[in-house]
C-alpha cells in the first residue's frame, strides 16, 4: 500500500501492485531520459496539461525505479497498466505533486 505522506503512489502494472516514489536518483534518471532543462519545466507541463506520453512514461519509470523496480521503459511498452493511459497520466501527476509538495506548516 502506498503512503502518500512519503510521496508514494500506487500503480498496478501487468497485474502486479507497485509502489512508486521519486527518489533523488530516480529524478536524475528521469531528467536525463527526457533531456529536460529542469524538473520545474516538467512539473509545469503537467500542471498546464501540456505533457506528452513520453513525459508520462518517464515519470512512471522513475517512480517505479524509485520504488525498487529494476525494469526499463522498454519493459513497459507492452505492459498493461490498470486503468490505461489516463490512469498512468493521473498517477504520474500525483507522483510529481507529492514529490514537490511543501510540507504543511505546523501550527
């Protein structure tokens, strides 16, 4: 089960429940894979609905790898993601939001 307070998001890939999270290493791999100028640009694309399927795949791969999966993007090309592309995009957006959310002020 995914822990949203730890930045985790659940996703079912090929019938297997997985927990994704964006570690620093996973973020660095994602940035390199996308050739992104900055992660802020990627987050902005998701916030504005301008993301591509390549963006979604890169975030999902990074999140899965941050959660301990050892596969590659090629492994996901034919894998069934429960809920289809819309669920994958939603999970990628949640993952980015949770990774970059500021903690709520304690008061």
